[in-house]
């Protein structure tokens, strides 16, 4: 099983219910085809670097998952068929990308990694009150 990451941009004219349905649809495609979702994030409405289909904003979504290579073909076919998706990108993560993703998720969750533990312990030292003369 390989680690994958996919980001897709949905058209900005969708309602919250439609966005949740769209996000759930692609998560379902992954799980129904033997994949396992590791992390899923909705990044929200962002400005695009350039206009796509005369749209200057879009809703960004990230899904990190594990699965077989054939899953990517199925997922991207579903992206192409859905007119609500204006762009997508999927790629296989190497070991460094997986490590970075774990570190990033831990940082977002407020967890301290083993590398950051000594620095965090030093930061938690309580300040000493100084009396003024």
C-alpha cells in the first residue's frame, strides 16, 4: 500500500450542504475502492492564482490516504466526471513527504514531536519574579 495525497478545488458557487456532499463523495470513492483515509481537511474558500473557467476563487480540499495505484485512476476519473471540481492533483508521497505530513498534522493538533520536546520543555520554564528596588 502506498501513501497518497490529493487536493481538489470545487467551484465557489456551491452551498455548504453541497460542499459537504462533494467532500464526502470523494472520501467514499477512496474507501469503497480499498483505500484508507489518513487525514481529510477542508481548507475553505481561497483566491486562485489565475482564473479557471472564469472563476477567481474556489473551495480547497485535501485528502491523505493509503491504497493501491489503481485507486488513483478511479478517483481521478470521478474528478473528471464531476463538473463541480475545477482542478485536482494527486500524487504518491515518498517517506519524507509522509514524515512531513505527520509532523504538520501534529503541529496543527498542538502535539509536540520528539524532536521538539527539549525545546518545548525549556519554553515551559516559569519566569522568576524580580523585585524592584
